[in-house]
C-alpha cells in the first residue's frame, strides 16, 4: 500500500495546534499516527499540500551551495553532512555572481537574453523534492545588482559613466543600475519562480551598489536619480520585493556587509542597517573575520580572532535593533554568515577549520543568536565543526 510520511497540524483544543507525525495513505487518504491511531478529516487542520504552501518559521543552520554543487555529485556529500549533523538548511544559487540562472527558467526575460543557457542544476524540481524528503530548509540565493551578464545583454540598464560609456569596477565587472525598476522586476520574477518551485526563503545578495562609493559617485550618472540617496533605493527595492512576494508565503532575507551594523552611514554602498532591517524578515550580515580591516574592534588581526570579531559585530547589531524597537520600528531576525575558508591574502591570517567555525557559532549563541549560515565559495566545509 502506497503511503507517504506526513507532518500536519491538528486541532487539539480551542485555537491550539499540535504537531502530528504519521503516514498518509495515497489511495484512501486515511491519516494514521505513528502509534497506529487514526485522525478524521475534521481533525486535520491542514492538508500536506496546504502545509507545503505555509510560511512556517525554521531555526536555520545552513551551508552555501553553488549551482554546480547543487547539480553534481558534490550534492550527495553535502546532503549527508546536513542529514547527520545539526545543520538543516541549504542556501542555493538560483542567480549567481555573474548573473547566470542556474536552472531552466520560464521567466521571459531570462529566455530572451539566454541567461539560463548554462545548465548548473539539471532538474530543479527533483532537487527541491530531495530537499523536502530530507527535511532540509531550502533558501534561494539571488544575486541582484552585480549582474555583468544582464548588463551585457541590456546595456541601457548598466551603470554608465557621466560621459555616457559603460562603467565597470576595479576588477572590470559591469554592474546593473539599481535605480532602474526594470532590474527590480527582473530579480523579483526569478524570486517568484523560485518560490513556485518550493523554496521557502528568498535571499537577496549583492543588494547594494559597488564599493568604493565615493569614486563611484564621482564617475557614474545614475538613471533618474532625482536626488534619491542610494540607501533609500536599496530599502525601497526590498520593500517592493517583499510586497510582490507576499502571496507566495516565503520569507525574505538580505545579505549585508559585516561592518554595516557597526557604522553610522551606508558605507557608500546603500546598505544602512536602520533602513534595511525593517523591510525584511531576516538580515544576514556577512561577518567573515577576514573581511574586517586589521585593527577593527581593537583587534590587531580580526581574522585571527574569530570569536571576538563575531561577538563585537553582533553586539553592535543588537544595540542598533534595541534602539529601533524602542522607537517602535520593526527589526528583522539576525542570521549571520560565518567564515569557513582560509584567507591567505590577509596579513596575519590563520588557517580556518572546525575550531574556528565553532568559535564563531559559539560567539553568536552566547548572545542568543542561534541561527547561522556558513560560507565557503568552493563548498568544501570543515565537517569536524559539527561531527563529534
């Protein structure tokens, strides 16, 4: 007899919901508890299909996966790591750093510019099904305004110099102009598609302007800027994205520079903590110790002091949130990114492994921040940080 595992909410009293575990007969529809008892249709508050569409909070502890890792043999290894440890989430590229879509998309503009021409993930539906079967919380990462692919195909949407030529950063990367609403709608269309595919959270990354903000401002003529500051553009985009995605019952998260909680301005990139945190459900400061300049927080080499770096950064974030809440301004849940890579380019760096990863996690937990995400661009993680 064909049955499938079911988790449901059942009515056990006036406005009381209880988690129920059991099986559902695919032919008769009869729900059976693990103890062998039966629940009637009247007692089941939500069907499995309804549960799939519900917005249920999860204490996420996750790792980052490129589209390649999600679509090749590395996925099985990473899935085992999540299955067998406290990890329970995966952040997976849907739109990666070069602007390529990692799966076969149905978004018209994606098809027009052939942004999905490279196949990273052969079968996204199967991937999401596997994540669900393994109770892995799926987060769709969408890189927003660093999009050299779209900028090459839609050059009128790229950031332009004041002399009319296309601007690029110090690495030669062309960015899309965040002042253009067409770009907002493009990224949100991809987010909607990810939500329809079954992702429970949309994570917007590179939701900012290029760094070296003063130089950018001197060189770039933004599209219809009309005096609106960069920090307001980013906040407005996130507000608009959350409104557009509301019918899909997904959480909205945004990645910000690790120093954003500790500075008073927008760092010249449009990321101001006080404007972003009220607009999203989750805010993820990228608190990689290697990305803090030597001397930050009074630490000679922050990379060599992972525990202290995270502790200082999160304390600043919590202080800002306390001020906002005192003024009746909503704040997002803080879920930081931690480092699991060795930053050989940093003078005075240390090798990163299980102890350094755990030091960051411990710092967060001591402050009541028990959710986290772990970053390694190559997706090779220090398993000893979670395996005993």
